């Protein structure tokens, strides 16, 4: 672990300047509950550094999760339909299974 600043620590052995610069900006946020941690796979993201751990005190940062999630995921062809199989098509999902998801009127 390398302490880049008191509010930014890195576990990455190789990390580019832009990633560090992005994390430095976030490390100055007043809502942090501790230092930001950069994991070995940290890389530049849209909104927040991907591969970072950001502990906050009574705050939520939506952009710290959303846009790059699953960026290293891989696809695999299977014999199952994309909607999980069965006799229903993707447009015939039962609404009873989705009661807690808010939808616009």
C-alpha cells in the first residue's frame, strides 16, 4: 500500500496519472469518512474512479457505482433465451414480480 496523500491510498503497483488525478479530486470531498482506496485494477471512469473504495459519512454517490460496472464481464453463448427461458417472452413478464420497482405514470 502506498499513501499518495492522507486522503488517498493505492494498492495498485501500476496506475496512470489520469486515474490518480481523478481520485485526488474525489479525495477532497467533505463527505468522506476516511481515505479513498485505489485497488490494483483502478482505472479512469466516468464520474468516479473505477476500482476505488469511497467510504462516506451519511452520503450516497451514485456515480461511484453506475456507468462502468461490469466492464470486465465476459459473455458466453448458451442455449437459454436471453430472458431466462420458459414459455413467456421478455414482454410478458408478470408485473407481480416487480412491485418494488418505481415506474413513471
